[in-house]
C-alpha cells in the first residue's frame, strides 16, 4: 500500500465534503414542506451546518475501503451509501448533544443550543425542534438510499443495513444511559455499550454497505466483520473517553471534563476510580456528576489520573484492542485484495493514535 491511512482519509474527506455540500444545496427543493414554513428551512440549515462543519469521515473511508476489498474499479452506489452513513451520524450528533446538554460540537454551537438561542423564551419549542431535526436526518439517511439509481435488491439490502444499524444505535444509547446507574460497570458492560452505540453503525454498517455495493455478500463473513467492528469500536470509544480527560480542548473543538461533570462511568472514569483511594478518590467522587465542576478541578483530576497511571493504562488498552483488530483483518488474506486488507490492518492503530 503506497498511501498511509492519513493520506487516504484526506482524499476521501475532500471528495465527500463536496458531495455532501451539493446534497444540501438541492435538499430544500426535494422536501415537501409548506411554502409558509420558516422552521423547516431552519432545521435543514442547522443540519447542513453541523454536517459540513468537520469530522474525519471515517465511516466514508470504511465504506470505500470495504468496496476496495473486492475491486479497485469504480463502484456504483458508494455515494448514496456515504450520504446515508453521514446523515445517520448527523442524526446521532444532534440527539447525543441534546442528551448530554452539550453547548459546542466541532468548534461551533450544537443544534440544541442554536435553537435555544433562536427561541430563548420558548424552551420547549427549542427542545422539540432539536428532536425533529435529528429525526429528519435519520429519515433522510434512508431516503437517499431508496432514491438511489441502483437495482431494487441492492437498495433494499442497503436500507436493511442502515435500519438495523439505527436500531442497534438506539439500543446502545439506552444502555449507555443505563450504564451510569451501575456503580462499577466492568469492561464487559463497557464493551457491549461501545459495540451497540458506535461500532455497529460507525464500522460494521459501512463495511456491509461497501461490500454490498461491490457485489459481495457480507453475511457470508458476518462473524469476522462483527469482531473487527467491535474491536475498532471499543478502540474508538476508549479514545473518546481518554481525550475527554487527557485531550486538547482546542484541537477537539469542545471542552474536556464533560464526562466527569455528567457523572458518566466511562472507560477512563472507571479506571480512575479503581486506581485511587483515600483523599484523591474522595476528590474525584465529589467532582463526578457535579455540573459546576471547574476547569481547575478537571485539571487536578487529570493530574491525579496521570500520577495513578490511568493515562498509560488507557493507551495500552487501546493499542491492545487495535492489535487484535489488526489480527482479524490479517486473516482476510488471500480472500480479498492485498492493499485494501493492509489498510484495514493499519487503520486501528492509526485511529487510536490520532490526537484530535
């Protein structure tokens, strides 16, 4: 493989961002909204703003590389599938930010806070419009597949993949909230939450869609695809949890310490609580779930965690799961194309070593 993952990712990102912008440019003409409605264009514009604001487009990368496992020829259907996976991601971001009461995302206001600013005296309307904007993104993610110029069987199979991914994600969001009612969730619970909440729609669904578009049958390889997706999803969730305490807020476009303030039992928080005792544990427990927890307190907890070896343990855990994912991908030889297999081998380690 002549291109390293960052180079390949950047190429897909540039091309898809143009495609996504073109999609939103024409979306207003395809929605059957009443001419008098002002709120519908507002919802569409906020979805556009959030969707185009940033992100590495890793789902798009996985989709294209999955097709390249089968062929290096152009594959019809990948653009529609890419739009679908990113619209589903937009849906997830809108609802996640509402659930978390997050003010910023990717360096700008969240959809919820944009509506709150627009309707300061109508908080219920702001809440409702946020939910509906997220729901609209979900519906659009399925509609773009149904309207694709593809064989009926392929369209139906792709819609089934995305519908299943969405349902799995909603279950994941439910158990993610439920996890925080568990005093000390173990890694089994944390891994299951990561699998349902992110791996199945962010990794497994793009893999399935790319293979389907290229004419392969993903069901024939379901166990290994699911295992790869689960491991990569765990890596990604660990990385997100790690960055929430140890990351650079400016690089991420959002503040650190959010999980502490919300009392979330993430990989980092669980490992921190198991690694400290006495006054330090009391200090962490007092901050956990305190929405008024200051940046200075977060910085002190970060220092406590670093002294306790939590940062080192998190990095080691991420690399271990990345290596396991690499081993799964390595077994895809000689069934699939060498350079695409090599990409999937290298991707997990690279993805956990990114800093933003």
